[in-house]
């Protein structure tokens, strides 16, 4: 899989991850992609499968988690779990999202 690490492959994979024609189960390989840029693109999609959103909630990359927290479809259970994240900016973003959901 060394081909996935080249800049061209990553940009191609980002393009596929944001392509509205790539949907449902076709997105799953991009949700576990080695590149955080690709995973963040999937996490930001409003049509991302819920299972992928839950899985992405365990990601270690801040950009992926930020994209996930900005996605209105991310399950509240994932947002609540991220409110206790060790990275304070992620925890703060999750807490703010939880506060906004009760307005």
C-alpha cells in the first residue's frame, strides 16, 4: 500500500472522499484511510454513514475530530465522548456543540 502515501494518491483519494457520487459503503475505505486529510474529508460529509462517524470519533488526529464535531449528523454519543477528550480544543468544541444543541 505504499502507493497510498504519495501526494498524488492522497489528493486523488481526497477527491474521491468528497465526490458526491461516492456514497454509503463506498466511503468506508476512506474513513479508515492512512491520511488524516482523507479521513477529515469523510468526517465532514453530511451523508457519511453513522457507523463511520462513530468510528471516526476514535481518531487521534485533531483535524479529523474537528471535522467530525462540525458535522451536524455526528451522533450525540460521539460528541459527548469527545467532550472528555485529552486535547482541550477538541473537548471545548464538543462542549460548545452540546451547549448549542440545547438552545
